[in-house]
């Protein structure tokens, strides 16, 4: 098996565990979407592509390690993963797509590696427990609403490299002091 197709395990709400083999290079769109019983996932180093909303709404998912082989965290990949408290983003990632972590209300902190140059629209929208964000020094683009409604966000420093700051990127962050 070299790929897990689109919607393969979609809405398998009793699915607790799946071992993704080392030969798999692609995880398709919504492949594990709405697998609400899954608590963790190990993505092997062979995976280079994770499709749209691949793990969206896996509400019990608490911990994810993304391998160095992945360069893009695509649109909506972890959207609505409200149980996600921690994620490791490797130095290989250059782009965090739109809505990638939208609604991950359990996420408390995240370190974005220096390799990331683009954070898409609403990437961390409504990450309500996120308190601190370390943005990479080479970040060029921060999308519209990227950190909107991060109600606990107390600190974020915009790098000098930033050339595009989207509308409402930091809107409705009541605890955020001066940026």
C-alpha cells in the first residue's frame, strides 16, 4: 500500500487505532475525518502528502508527530481537533495551510519552526487556549484571521521579515498586549 485514499476511514467513529505502514506516501483528503475515538497517530517518514481535512474533527486526537518528509500542512488537516493539546511541526514544513488548526480549542502552545514562510487564512482561528506563539524569523505571510479569536493569546511577536499581514490576523484576542 502506497496511499490511503480519500475518505477511506471517514466517519469511523469507533476506530481507535490504525498503523500506517512505512511504504505509504500519501494520506488522502478526509481519509480519517470524523474518527472521533482516535487519541493519537504516528505518521511514518515515508508520507510526503497529507490531503485536505485528512484528520479533521478527530476530537479525541491529543498528540500528533508530523514526520520530516512533510513540507506542507495543508488546508483543514486538523480542523476541529478539539482534544489536540500538542503538535510537533518539523523543520521541513514551509507552509501551514488555511484552516489547518482551526477550532483546535485544546491547543495551549505551538512552536512554528523557522522553515515556515507562510501561515494561511484562519490557520489557528478559535484556538481558544493558545497562550503563546513563537513565529519564525523568516515568516513572509500571515493570512487573514490566522490567530483570530485566540482568546487566551497573551504574546506573539511579528517578525521583521513579514511582508503580508492579513486582515483581522489577530482580531478578538483580548489578552494580547502590544504587537
